[in-house]
C-alpha cells in the first residue's frame, strides 16, 4: 500500500506543484481546496496516480474536523500533511474588513493548527517505517519580520514558523518530522488575491515549481526550515541583524 500525502491548497500555485512532486515520488494524494475544477485538472495531469479530491472551504470553523472525518470515512490514513492553503490581504489594518481578516486567520492559523492536531497521532502510529512522514507547513519569509500593510498576514506566518519549530522538538525520536517552508515572492495568484500586485514585492519572483521543489527536497531530508532561493535566504539572515523596527520599515518600503 502506498503512503498518503494530504495537500491543502492544491488547486494552484505552490500546492499544485507540491502535489505533482509527492505523486511522482510514490505517494497517493488527497488534494483539498474550494476549486473543484482545478483539482480535477490536477487529477487529469496525474493520470495513472492515485488522486482523491476533497472540496472544502478551510476558512469555515470546523473545516479541519470535517476534513479529517471525510478522510477517516474513506478508511484512509495520512502519512504526510502539507498545510499549504493560505492567503494574504494588503492594506491598512483598520481598513481591511474584519471578516476578511478573520477568514485569513482561520485558514492560515486555526485550520492549519487543527489539521495538524487531528492527523499527528495517526502519523506517529503508522506502521510504514522508512517512509518519510510528517508535516510540511507553508509559512513565508514574512515570518521573520513585522509587515506593515499586511500586518495580520505577516503575523500569521510568524505563528506558523514558531508553532512548527516547537513541534520539531516535541516529535524528536518519533520518526515524524516537521518542515517549515518559507518562500519569498512567488509567481502565483497570491498577489492578485492579496491586492498587492503593484508593490515592490513582485519585482523579483521565483516560480512555484522552484519553490515547491526546494520545499519537497527539504521535507524528504527532514529539514527544519527551508527558505527557497539565495536572495530570500540572504534577506532572512539580514533581518536577524536588524532591529525589529528597522525590519518593519524595510517590509513597509517593499509594500509600496
Ligand atoms: N506566492 C507568494 O509570494 C508566497 C510567498 C510566501 C508564502 N506563500 C504561501 O504559500 C501558500 C500557497 O500560496 P500560493 O502562493 O500558491 O497562492 P495561490 O496560487 O493563491 O494558492 C493558494 C491556495 O490556497 C487555497 N485556499 C485559499 N483559501 C482557501 C480556503 N478558504 N479553503 C481552501 N483552500 C483555500 C487555494 O485554493 P482555492 O482558491 O481553490 O480554494 C489555492 O489552492 C500560502 O500559504 C501562501 O501564504 C506564498
């Protein structure tokens, strides 16, 4: 029996590319998003591979439990959980609708946390020894600094990084690994969704394929944190040597 990778946000961008990599390296897939047509397109592209589609809006409270129950009802267990679904919102904090920011926190933080909570015990108990198993959480280089005009988004990604790094320590010796992927600007629908197409953030972007590839390889190697691209790695290191207020000013400048 093949191990299973469940990938959220597999209907486009980084998640779509990650799904292809996991399928081609021998995992059966459970792919999750709201856009059924795009998940069908992925399934078509992966003809000959095992791909199960679950359509689920992860911004709704209770979505993680509902998704876990659907997986269990199908008699499936999950060896790899890829928490990739997420989005950003650009603008002044008090001018972005609160309900939109609540939906973002629900997807980026709450559902990611709950899915990890539901699936971890099964990963620890799996009998598939030797198969890489664990969680690949998609954060961002935004995790390393405060982000004026995307305040909640940056904070949500800092949460993902902190949460994931804590789990790495908790899970030592269990065979379950946790990798945090921290991409910089990547050519996906992200900036359109965030209303951030006209910012300097989009001046230099990596392809979702490159980002997914580095994330996938890092996960298979059991790496703790993966920052794709030399430029992004240099920027992440530079923020360590800056004050938090200087780092916030840089992020603010980039958002204009
Ligand atoms: N692109 C970048 O520059 C960048 C940089 C750093 C980090 N990231 C992170 O990378 C991850 C993937 O984003 P991307 O760049 O690939 O953007 P994307 O092309 O917009 O993909 C986002 C994915 O998340 C899914 N999603 C969003 N809201 C959802 C909801 N309510 N319920 C279920 N699924 C939902 C989308 O599916 P549906 O719309 O079909 O539901 C889509 O598959 C995100 O966590 C993002 O924060 C992106």
